[in-house]
C-alpha cells in the first residue's frame, strides 16, 4: 500500500480514494458534507466526535495529529495526490456549490450516503405528533438531486424534490441551501437502509447512530397499533405478540380473561390476536 512520508514523519495511504470500500465510501460521503479542501490539504473540523476522526485516521492508515482547538477537533491531511483523487470524484475547493455527484457503486451507496448524512443530515423525533423525520442538506442543488434519485432507486421510496432555504448571516451575507425531508415510513425506510445492517467495523457517527436507534424504537412503537395497544406494550415492557402468547399458553388464560387483565374489551383482544398471528388453542375457542 503506497504510503506518503513527509518531513514531519506523517504518513497516509495516498491511494485511499482510488479504490471503493465501505470505509472509503463513508469517508468520501462525510467529506462531501463536512470536509474542507484547500490547495493540497484535506481537513475535517468537528465540534465533538473526536472518536470519528480517530477512526478516519485509522482507515486511511494515517498518523496525522488530531488537534484540539478552542471549540473543535481538527484532522488535517496534506497530500496533493489525495486532493487530485478527490477532485476526480467531484470534491473541489468551495465544494458546497461546485461539487459533482460521484458514480458510487450500488454496493457502497449506503455507506456513502451514511457518511454524507452523518455530516449534513438530521433526525427528529416528535412525540407530540407521533412522528419521526429525517433530512439532508446541501449547498449544491445538483448534488442533492442526484442523491435523492439514487436513494429512490435503491430504497423504492417516492421521489422527493429539494426545497430552497435562504438565510442572512450576522455579517449580512446570504446563504442558500437545499434540503430534502422525509417523514414517518419513508424516514424509517431510509434510516434502515443507512444503519440497519452495519457490522462493528463500519464507520458511523456514534451520536447520530444512537439517535437512529431511538427513532427506530419510537417509530416501531407508534406503528404497532392503536394508542391503547401501544400504551399496553410500553407499560408491560413486552411486544404484544409475546405478551399474548405468554398469557394464553403459559398462564392458560382465554380471551375474556386476557381482556380483564389488560382492562380492555374482549373484542380488542381478538383483533390483536389476529394482528399478531397468535392462534387461540382449539380447546378454548368456545370460551368468551
């Protein structure tokens, strides 16, 4: 593996961005979101998440230092070959407006998108609305449109159109961003595409991954049935299918008795039995 040594004895795999891998795809996506390119230097500045910069360093076989600044951590790698390889993939200086969407092989697209999402994406859990939502943001409309199109092809969700957002900075400069939002089932499907099949070595932003786990649990809770159904699951700490099976087969209760235990009408119990696929034993079908 080609290694670059400079006069400060720092090293890095200068061919890292020449060959697709899960790590390369993630770091490329994260670079499109949170990377900075200037002349022969690639840098990432993160307010938190030093751990992710350490993982990026290891993946690139780099020993460049991670500097702790006043309000952030910075990893800066200097090498003209890496910058040229990034340019061929669509990453340029002033990339937020000029970047081009790369041709990402389908096998690596979830890793690439997860990297971009970990940098320029968000997850909201709105309990008051029984809703989860996610979104992507970019200064390049072209890039975001291509990302959306590829997501639609691979996840089969409905095509989304990016919306323009403008704001004025305290110094009076106008900033134009484009964003795509997804809600409820579509948000859940995209999150599953990005995070569900990760192994322990796959790169991820820990706090975003933890937010995904909370959003997944909440969405599956609100999608599991009516309000009473969800409240009972929450209070009992068990999925409804497991709860009904336990009462029917271990405790030998019939539908009426289960209804009394859960303080609901027996008709609800029979609907829930059908919904969960729990079968009433033939010997008790005549009970209640």
